[in-house]
C-alpha cells in the first residue's frame, strides 16, 4: 500500500497548494467480507476525501459492485499506486477517471431527429457530460441539425452491398476519436453480430415499448388501433439479440382513447428522447455496471 501523505490544503497562506480533483472509481469483483473497507481505505491512503459511495452485491451472480467519488490532490499515478494492491488482491475489474472529463461519444442516426437533437442540446447546455466529435448517418437528412450545433456530420447509404463498409467506418471513427460510447439515436439499421461484439458494453440503443408490444411498420398507428393505455421507451445495451440487450433506463406515460396518431407519435418521441439521454448520462457518469444480462445502476 502506498503510504501517501495527506495533500496540502488550499489556504490563503499556502499559495502553492495543489488543487484538488474529483475522481470516480468503479470496482466490480466477487463478493467477500471486507471489500468496502479495503477500497475505502485505499482511497484514504491516496489522501482522498470520499464524497459519494454506493455499493451492491448481486445475489444472482455473487458479484460486488462499488462506485466512489474521491477528492484528492494526488495525480493519477499516486492514486493508482494506493489502489493497486487492493484491486489486485480482490481480482477486481476497476476504472479510475476524472469526474469532470466528458465521455467521447459517437452518435449514429437515420432520419428522425428528436433523440439526436436532445443529446446535442443537453451537451451544449452543460447538462450532459459527453463530447461528440461526429454524427454518422445512413441518410443526409440530419446534416443541418448537426451543423447547427457545430458537430461534424457524415453520411453513407447503407445497402446490403455497402453495410460492411459503413460498419467498418464506425470502427474507424471509434479508433480515430478514442470513442468510449456509441449511441444509436434512432439509427434504423440492425448492427451485425461482429459489430455488436466489437462494441459490447459501450453501445446504447433506444426503442419504443408499448403494452402490448408492436413490431414492424407504423407502431404508433398499431397502438392507436389497439387503444393502448401506456406508451414507453427502453434504452439498452446493443447485443446481437435485437432489442434484448441489458436494460439501462425505461420510462412510460399514460394515454387514452382521445389521442390521435400524431399525438401518440409526439408523446412517444418525447419519451424516447428523455430515456435515451438519461441512459447516456448514467453511462457517462460511470453509474452503469453489467451483471450478466442485467444492469446495476447507481443513481
């Protein structure tokens, strides 16, 4: 264990004091006694003040999950030196990051702009801590929307003979821009199993969810014809099983017989936008953990 000295305090009499930074630490490992104490102790050894701590043990998998925010004047090397013996002993998967650093995000889109607009607006307004270097689409429709927010936009038609090229471009952009998250903002193409595997745990999709569910064309018209009473949306990780990935966020709103099809569409789009943005926010804040086919969410 690194016996780090407490950081200097920022006081008027100490002009050379080191500025503290807030870090986020996430840990997942097999559950065993003493894990919280060990991780917390390592944070203190790094001269840290723990400002938030959440933990959960999955009775299904026996896995332990923990998210901690720590204020400390130590740099990354100093914090990692204090943490290394503990996480090695726990055989833990762990991540340490500056809390304020935006998550680098690639957005895929098609023609519908409601989800993309919500993401871009909330990023610009400072309510969503992501950085979007580019929007990639299979249609040119949303170029002006991306341009309004000053985001680079690229489109390629996706046909059976060009789908592999488009997916190769996705992976090129992921490498080129150090992308940490890919968001399907109503991107209306099914990703290949190979791409799903390459992006496992870092690609989020959104789709409508009705009770009962409707598939195929014109789901809102189908919902209207059946007289649905609930309209919702589900944001989930992308897997090769269509719309069946681990769920991150869901929302639902009650409707009645008086709603027209256009009104249902508008309500549904609002729910899709709200749900996808919240899922992205949770991911960017390192609050989402995978536990098999389920997620653990620390709010």
